[in-house]
């Protein structure tokens, strides 16, 4: 096993060995330990676990003891999903055994048909958060603009459903050599939402986001989708004409940016405060072609999501907050000095200087005064 100043390499342990070894070593399990999926101790696995343990060297026993202690009494568990360019999906659990920022952590996943844990030891937490930041950086500059809104989680899911539907219809229009559609039917948005629950294809934005939003399939219906569309219209993100929906300028900016995403990172943090109360924070980072979006759910407004355009620097601060154990149980959102910009009750506005129209043919933003799209050459009415 490799040992360096950065990592102790990768550890493998059978799931049915975990409980017997935790019991054998006299480790106390805390309130977060049940979140891990491993069987309770029994005689057969206990004998196999003991034989396996005795076969380890003293050095390996020391390393595995630290991993087992983290599983028995984690101070924070962070579920992380990473979608890079819709080509590679990575899911892992970051297990933090300490209350201090930047102490060692373990990255944990299952393999061999769910019968084995794979753990990677990292000397510092920021070795992982910096990796997430690299995904969000995407190798190209992040631009900033002032746009933020606060809406119910279910309404946000409907908005993402409309974004996915818009992109699917654009792909179809490209294949058929047709003009991109600019409006959508409420029933089609509802069907796209139901499809996201049924077919969990993480290449689309809504299916990737659902684990962070914690929505159940039975919590949405065609009627609730229509109500959400009304709410999104009041929020200034959509316009409604009967059952026909059109994105407003702020809605189109969000849809255009997130459809051309470079990467997406979904994060769920679970922690326990000093009084033994469980807490959770959820966040979604969407790296568009030029903009970086943050959608956060936490605290007393667990049914509300704050969406805002942020800088890469602020993203780094938010990632640190999400990996700080004392942050998760708090009721007011991320703890400490770093927080997302405050939500605005007013309808989202696109600041001056942002393109005011989008090409009806290719959908790219247009500068004011153009008569022809400088991307595809289509005439602008």
C-alpha cells in the first residue's frame, strides 16, 4: 500500500466485516452511523472479519482502525455527485471524522455489487474541495452577473424540467432542420418531470438534481406542475398564456447557461449538533458555458431553494462551508462568514449590458441592434 504525505492509498473492506470489527475494537457509534448501509454483526461474518483483521500488518491495522472509527462516529457525511460534460458521472461519500476544518477525510464508495467498501484516505479536506472547484472552473473563465431568485423546491424542479424539455426540443429541431421552439405546453413539462423520476438519466439536469432536492415522485402531479408554472410566472421567470409557457428574459438566460453546462456538482451534507439534533444542507452547483450557478437548500426553509449566479471565489468559500461539520445542523443556512448572496423578493432582472434577445434559430444570445445572428446568420425580427 502506497504511503505519501498526501494519501495512504486506497482501502478495501467487506461490508459484513464492518460491524463485527467496530464491536471488536470497542468503538462507539454515533447518530450518523446508521446512514451507512452495512449489515449488523453475526457469528459467521464476525469470525471471517477477525481472521481478516489478524492477517493485517500493524501498519495496515492502524490505517483501517482510523477508517472504521470514521465510519462508527463520523462528524459529517457529505454525499457528492459530479457530472463532467455529461460524459462522466462520479458519486462518492466524504466522511469527516473531525470537527476541525482541513483535517483528514475518507472518500467512500461501494463496489463488487455492493458487498465491499472502497475508502480513499486524504490528508486534508481541501484536497477534495479543490478538486470539486477544478470541475467548476472548467478550464475557461467564469463571468459574473447579478441575478438571483428564491422559489419553492418543487417550482425549481419544474423550472429544471422546462430547461431539459427546451434542450430536447432543440436537439429534435436540429435533426429536423427546423427553427427552435420558443414556447412549451404545460402538459409536456409535466411529462418531462415525470420522466425524470422514472428514467434517472443523469445527463439531463433534473434527474441529476433530484437527489439534492429530495422530492418524492408522489409529491408532484399535473395539477401541482400547473401551480408551479403560475408561481414561476409570478417570479418573473416565465410567461403563461393558457397552457402555453414561454421563458422570460431572465428565465432564458438561466436556461441557455445551464443547458450549455460544463459540469454539475450536487452536495448533501449531514451532521449532528452538540444537542444531538440532525441537520442537513443541500447544494447544487451548475457550471454553464460562461456563468456559475448556485442553488442551495438548508435550514428552516427546507422547502425553498435560493438560486444565484456566483463567482468561482465564492464557490470555493461555499464548498468549504459545506465541508465544515458545525455548519450542517444550523438552521440559518451556511455557518461562518461565507454565505450565498441574499435572495431578492423581486423578479429576477438581467443587468444592463446583457444581451436582450436570443436567436430564434440557434438560441445564442444577441447583442442589441443586430439584424442578423452572428452565430448562424439567421435574420432577427
